[in-house]
């Protein structure tokens, strides 16, 4: 059994990364709208969401996340092989 490639680990995180990017884009748009229209509450919430999206991006796009995803895939592959070969 060969270990999964780093590209396979990246594929496991595509939905998380897509949602993180979507949140960041929506937060940036809301921040711009809140600042232009004078809605301080909306601008504050958007800024908080933008900071949270930045933190999530730091976690999701880092190499430790790829290593964790790769380790989970390898463990699942070992578990399925062990389950297939058990009597």
C-alpha cells in the first residue's frame, strides 16, 4: 500500500477552503457597504468576520492541515485494509 500523495490531501480540504474564501469575500463586501452607508454595526460585524476568515485561512491553507488530512486518509486506508483482511 502506497501512502497518499499531498495532492490527495489537498483535495480533501477543497470545500473548507472554498467556504473560507466565500466568507472572506462576503465579509469584505459587507465591510465596504457598511463603511459607505454609515452602518457602524454592520461594518463592525464584517470586520470581525474578516478577521475570523483570515484566521481560518491561516489554519486551512497551512502545511499542518495538509499533513493532518494526509494522516487521516492513511489511517482510513489502513483501517479499511485491516477490515477487509479480518476473518
